[in-house]
C-alpha cells in the first residue's frame, strides 16, 4: 500500500441478518485515510456512520448476525480477514476508538489510573512514574476536577460523565496512529467539548495522528476537519475538502444539511430549514438514488437509476447525484411539497 495511506477501505459492505431479513447498513463505501488527516463523517441518524467505523476494529462481532464484504486494509493486511487476536493488538494501540458509551471500554477491575498508565507503558515504553504523570495531565485536560484522586478510583466510582472523560484520556494516552471518534463529546458540556477537541488537534499536530471524526455538528467539522464525507443510507454521497463542502456543496442532501444548521443570530423569524421526510428504512431501500424520495430535484431517472459517486471538475470533490451540475447552475426546478410515493 502507498506509504501515504494509513488505512484503505475498499467497497465495504456490512450486512445484518435480522428476523425480518437481511439489511445492508453500509453499502459499498471506499476511501483512504492519510496520516495526519482529520476526516469528518456526517449524515443523519441511521446512515451507517457508527457501523462503518466499528467495522474498522471489528467491534460488531458480538452479534452473530453480521457479515462483511470488501476490504479494510491496514498495514498490508485485510482487517476483515485477520484473526481477532491480531485485531486486539491493533485496538487501543495503533487505532483507538472513543464513543458515547464509556462502559464498554473501561475495565471494571482496575483503577482508572492503572488503565491509563498501562497503555502508555505498553505502547510508548515510558516509566511508571512518567506514565502516571501523563495520566493525571490527560484526566485534567478532559475536565476531571481532581485527577490525582481519579487515578486511584475504579470505574464504578465515577459518574457517567467522568467515565466518558476517563475513556477519552485512555484512548489518547497511547497516541494512536488513527483515532476514531464517534460523537464522543455530545453528552459533555461545551467548555469540556472544546478542551477535548483542542487535545485531539494537539496530538494530531504533534504526532501526526489521523482522526475519523463522526459528528452531527457541522460547526465542529468546519473547525477541525481537513476533509468531509457525507453519508446517506449506508453510502457516501459527497466527499471533499472541508472548505469546499461549505463553499460549494453539490449534493442536494449536503445542501439540506448545511441549510439546517441552526443560526443563533437573534432573529427569531429565521426559520430552521429541515430536510423534508425521513431516511427510508433499510428494509425498503430506494432503487435509484437513495435520496430521491426526499430530493426536491429528483425525476424519473433518479428514481430508477442509481448514480455513481462521480468525479467533478475538482480532483478532491466527488458527488453521487445525476444532476449536480444543473442544480449548481440553477437549471433544475425545485418541486415543493410532498414527494410522490415511489
Ligand atoms: N445489530 C444490528 N442489527 C440490525 N441492524 C443494525 C444493527 N446495528 C445497526 N443496525 C442498523 O444499521 C443502520 C446504521 O446504524 P448506525 O448506528 O451506523 O447509524 P449512525 O449513522 O451511526 O446513526 P446515529 O447518528 O444515530 O449514531 C441503522 O439503520 C441501524 O438500525
Ligand atoms: Mg452512530
């Protein structure tokens, strides 16, 4: 694999076999992560963001009913075919994940300090004293008021918010090559959120740690991400550099997401735009463009034929829409109101 590529996902599909039949939560996703890159992943609830990133560490395998296809290449190996013993070596060492549920990452039988020290002693070859010093510093940076006390406590002695911070501290302690952050800070208050983002950016700049950052907050994306992938119903529908996404969103779905960012300019008349309709069920995926059931520009072709993720005139910008050029040039009429049932 190219030296400039840390991780490469190739046509990833993730299927769940449920009582009602097979659903494909991630359907043909491909992209590469370069060292130092911070990639934002956005899209409405249920679009497959978590399932996709959890596949990278094979965290879905507690359910019998998951099936993968495609490749996730890391260190010249396909993660999807590696034995779980190899994956365990990658987890929390080369690739760390932080997400909203801290319970699953902290070990109940060790103190918080021991756990954060341990990853550093193992992966960074530092002394116990150095590790403890950094553990206290990291807990402090994630907003824990009394970190010297916290290192001596067991996870059950901490509140949910404190466990969340301890998990973030632990994931960052080993300074992984890739950090996967799945809305890790949404439950925390704004000041702490900002502090944690600063910490992530600091390690990114100092160590070249790449980040896959899932968030609903496009403000955070514009602040820290170098590029963005927009997901809709298991697929990437637009990908580009962050500046470009805000300057020139090409997919009608991305345009809808950007228009629905709340603006706090004090003007109460300023109605929040929402994208009409809901994400279709995975049991009933539209045949053509998946967004066609909600897209104001969709026509017959959109309903019947699935567009590819196409190249645009900008080498870094790809979009999965038949009519993105016409929409950009104002050549397509927007249909208002309910979409016909298709
Ligand atoms: N074990 C499972 N069995 C069946 N379907 C599943 C399973 N896990 C996830 N799904 C489905 O996969 C789809 C994608 O879920 P995922 O959690 O990745 O969405 P998401 O984009 O992370 O949403 P959110 O923004 O709410 O976190 C959803 O429709 C979900 O119901
Ligand atoms: Mg999720």
